[in-house]
C-alpha cells in the first residue's frame, strides 16, 4: 500500500489563493468557514463520489477511475481501487467494502486480503443499456431503510451519438429529430430500484440529467434535474414509483407504452402525464446546475438546519439549502443560498457529512464550468442570522428566523419584495420566467418570541415560484441576514377549508 | 425558410462580387461552432484592419451559448458584467450593456445558427470573443486578431484557452503522437493494471488491461470475451478526459489479435452460442481474473503475457460443469494456438468436463 503525504508540496508551489488549507476572509465572526483538503500529487481530482467509512475516514472516487481513502487525522491519502469507468457515486459498506456506480455497472469492490486495496470487483447489476454517448452518466447508489438501492441513469445527449455497438436493446423510435436528449436503450432517463434480492426494477422516468439522489429526513426519495430541453429551470423532485417527471425520451421504456415516439406527442399530452417538481431552483437566482441533495443528520453539529437539505451547485461557489413541507399531501418548499463564496469553489458535485458534523464537498468540472478538489465546511458555533424556514399559509407565508429579530426592521413592509413567475414546459432549452409580477404584501405580523414573521400577500396562486427578496432586516443582536433571496415553489395551495 | 434561402443567395452573390472586385467590398467570412466541452472550434482568426467581417455562428453543443466580441483586454470584465446581471441576464442573452462589448450574437439553443456582420476596427489589436453564458466565459473564448501581420505561434498564444494550444487537449494529458502519456494519476502505474474507458471496436462496457512486455488487451464486459490485443503503447485518454463530448481512448500500439468468432466458448457442440453474464473480476497479483457465466456455467479467465512477450496465455477455470466445452478460433485472427489439454478437431478445441477445471490456451503472435 502506498501512502501519500502532500502537505510539503504546497509551500513552494502555491500560486492560487485556494491552495491554503484555511481560506482567506473567514474571520472568526463567521458562522461557517471553508477549508481545502490537500489532494495527492498527480491526481486529477474530479470528484465523482464521497462517503465516510464507519471508522471516520473519507472515501472518494474520481472520474479517472480512482477510489482513494483520506484520513483526516493524519491528512494522508491512500489508493483503494483504480481503473473504474467514470465512477459518479460511492456508498461505503465498511472499511474494506464499497459500492461504486460506474458507467457500465454498479460494482461491489472489496479488499479481501487486508492489504488496504480492493482485489475483488463484483458486478452488483449491469441490467441497463449503454450506448457510449458521453452523457449517459450513472448516479447513486443511495439506500433506503428497507435496504433497496436506487440509481439514476442519465439520458443521452443530442450533441453526441450512439456507438455502432451498444449494450442493451437498441430502439431508436424514441429519438428526437432535434437536439433533445434521448433514450434509445433501457432505461436511460429513469431512476431504478435494486431490491435486496438483486433485481433491478424500473422505478420512475422522465429525467434529463439527474445528477443527485438523496432522502429527506422522512425517507422520501429525492432527485435533482438540470435545466435544459423540457426542463425550464433546474428542479428537485420527490421521486415516487411509476411517475413521469417530464423529459419525454425515457417514456418508450414504460411498460405497455404504445404511443410511438414520445417527442411527437403534444406538449399538452406530455404535460398531462407529468408530475411537477417539489422545488424549482430558479436559474441565475438560486442554481444553474444543482447536484446531490443531502439531509442534515448532524443533530446540530452543523448548525441550526437539522432535517433540512443541502444541495450542491456546479456553476458557482454555492451550496443551496432546501426546506420541504407537505401541502395537500405533496412535498413542496423553498430554496435559499446557504453559503456563497467564502472560499468555496465551483463544481460542488458531491456532499457528505463527516462524523464531526462538517460538510465535505467534492468538486468536479469534466468539461463543464466547475472545479476540482475537495473542501470541507465547518460550523464555527456562531449562530447564523438566516431565514430558518418558510411555510405556506392560507394568506401568504410564515418565515421563521434562526435568531430573534429587531421588530422595527422586521415589520417594515419595504423589507419584503415578492415576485412570482413560472417556467414554461417545452422542448426548448430552458425557459424564461413567465408571467412575472410583483405581489404586494398586505399584512406583517411578528410573533411574541420575535422569531416568526407572518406575511399576507395580495394574491396566491398555485403553479408559481414566489421569490422573496428581503431587505436589511436585523436580528436583536444587530446582525444582518446572511442570505436575502428565498424562492418558494407553490405546487399546491393550502385548501380553503383549513383556513 | 425563404428568408434563409434569400440570404444564402445574397451571400453567394456577395461572394461572387467580392471575387470580381478583390480590392473592394471583400468580405471575410468566419465560421465558428460552439462544440461540446465549453469551447469554440475556432479559437483564433485574423482579419485586416477595417475589413468587412461576417461571423457565422452555429451551436453544435447540447447547451446554450452566445458569442460576444469585446474590446482588447476586456474579456473578463465583460464576463463579470454578464454574471452580475443575475436575475435579468437571460432576458438580454447575458450580453451586458457595457461599452466594452463591440458586437454580439445572442444565446443560441442547440442546433441554431446566426450571423453577425461588422467592419473590423481600424486599430490593430487582439479582440477577444467569449461566451458570456454564466459559468462558460472562464474557459470558452477565442481571439480575433486585427492585423496586417501574422499571429503568434499557437503554442505561445496567451489569448486562447490553454487546452487549445495543442491538438491533444489538456496540458496534463498525453499528446497523440507520444507513445507514453504523462502522469495522469496519483500513483505509479506498473503493469499489470486495469483501465475502464470507452475504447474502439468493442461495446461501451469494455475493459482495457495493460500487461508487461508492452502488451495490452481489450476484454469486453458487455460481451464477456477477449476482443483484441495489441503491443506498443497503451492508451491515450487525453481526448476522452476533456469530458463533455463523445470520445474514445486511442490505442497506442499495433493490434495483433482480433477475435472473429461469434463467441469463443461454446457448450456441448460447436455453433452453440451461449447466453453470457458478467460477474466481475478479482485481482491476482494485480492481474484481473474475469468471472462470467455461459448458459449459467461459471467461467474464470486470467490473461497473462507469454514469457517471451510474443503473445498471451489465457488460463480458464470452469470448476463445476458436466458439459463438453468447445474453444473456437478463427484462423485469420492473427495468432496461433496451443492448449494445455483437450483435443483440437478441425481447428476447434474440445474440452471434456474432467479437463475444464483448469486449462490454458497460448496465443502466439503470427510472424509478419
């Protein structure tokens, strides 16, 4: 086994600010600080997956095929496995056994002789098609409480082709005449369920580029999707068996499908089959390329957002926070930036919580606008000044804050600017914000503990994103809010009889 | 459609006219495509000061892109101005209203084409062009040289993306014309080792393996058999590692064996093509031993170099079978065969159940 000690290398070579282990601009007054992990020399650290072993070490896989283990105590890297094909997900079973999602298979890698390196690579499932199109990435696995695994299969890119020899049954009837993404082998554009017995079952369809699977605290399966054709803006879906989430290509693999090329169906027909997202991430406002959703299970070690979700963002140095609630039986909710900049790099592709409660983020670019490497975000113990949650009410929204507010600034109507809009469902790449309109706030109340502000709006309609820009609201201790834009997706309204 | 036709005719006439009067009304037409991997396929071109220029811009990628020509040295300023548009960027195609923007083509969706015409500045200089779609401008750009002279050597040109200075792509990756790629991993790669990547003439689930003696082979997990073998360098993965476009690892050697059978292992009698399934591999002193099934029968296959480096030795283990196994080969596949057991009948090796527990097939390169 080879060990890599890289700390020495930096002193002479560091020319970029992000080389240092502690980023600049992280004064002690901050609630979170970002640290960069020194990567092994020579590694192209395009991070495809992150997880923590039961012994507290980090395991990471990288797109050129390596699986490496990092010991945060000794800051040393060791090679566990290599030669994998674009691994984009890893699930640690033990210090000697992991599941890795690579292009051709979901593979169990094991160190059976105790030398610290995998020597057994077992196929867990390869029961899905591959055409060689560059965009047929595979994501996951994530495991539910019953022991089922879920993986996601990206659609193929209209900018790429299909190789002369494919794996799986080739059916080109589902290919668009245009540049849309497509699915010509099973089950591209699907999320699949692997039972504990090893059977791979098609689970839900209609995904374009679902680079992120996870569960919320209640165990609901979630997946992100990326803005593009048929995806007006990036989204977070609550994934349920049998549902279609909007990208047409995958429909040809639906059991009993008899409607021919799904791209030839009318938008209305497709829309009527579609399940809308729980949360929309408005493009250029919240996220342009969201990745993995990860539930805060740290029980306060990472700050006040227990049970909420963090979602990586590829296009900027940002991690997004998501809060969900059930309205009329369905999940919906709001998204808000969690951390912006502060030394955080772009390309936040994978997230994992360390046993100490720090949030690790693995970066990737892979030809897109991201970055490489691994960083960690540490809660300093200082309570952030932020919107803790946003709930829909019959009249508008309740905002709960992480700290008590100064009443005068919290009750100032100029400090709440709502606009609402929707995104068109169409084959065009992305959508403008449609029917955009400012919505006046008609009433503001604050709770006795100064933490909750209840806002009444002039009107509320389902099917719209409600974007709130807050002004200079102060906490009782005089802090300004960290993040001032929050977007709530009103999939359903509170039903009138519950008023 | 009609407008486009008219435009084409117009361009045609214009070009004819330009040819007829080379000193007057000459138009320089530049075709630039946005292609996969956040890049323009043309990253620099040259026009004369005051020349009439037409840029035909086509988006051949699967994402949205624009093209903005800026004043000299103003690329990042314009990129940052576009980023700061935030909320309102999309409506104005991420083209900021700043004086540093000279000409622009709006956001094009995949497959779209648009043209811009302008008179090149009278002042010689290097005018950047860039995609200001958020996140793209850092890597997706090029340079318009307005000059009566020559452009600098491409490898020394600081005005184009670093990875476009050679044909081979990333600086840290191999050049196509080099036999030994530069370091690409955080560890020393001593043969044997496995590399799973898209390679030609196999399914997308193929496995490339590097062996000592500069031998390499492609064993296909999609079809469960040895597809081909080569000698020389291993693979140049520079193109595929750029990401974001269809690509293959390039074979850096000479292929000496190419399987031409329908499937090399057959059950009971020749011609029975089995149903196969890939179960994985274990590393034995770092050599992969593949595990797969043929008609449900477990097969293990380990491939090593011949001691003299002149071919491969394939060791098969079929531990539990009561069936006769046939190993078939095509005489034109580039190698000659020897086996540790079984009986050759008309070029096919018959292996009885008692012999199948372990047997080797030695494949020796034919003399050229």
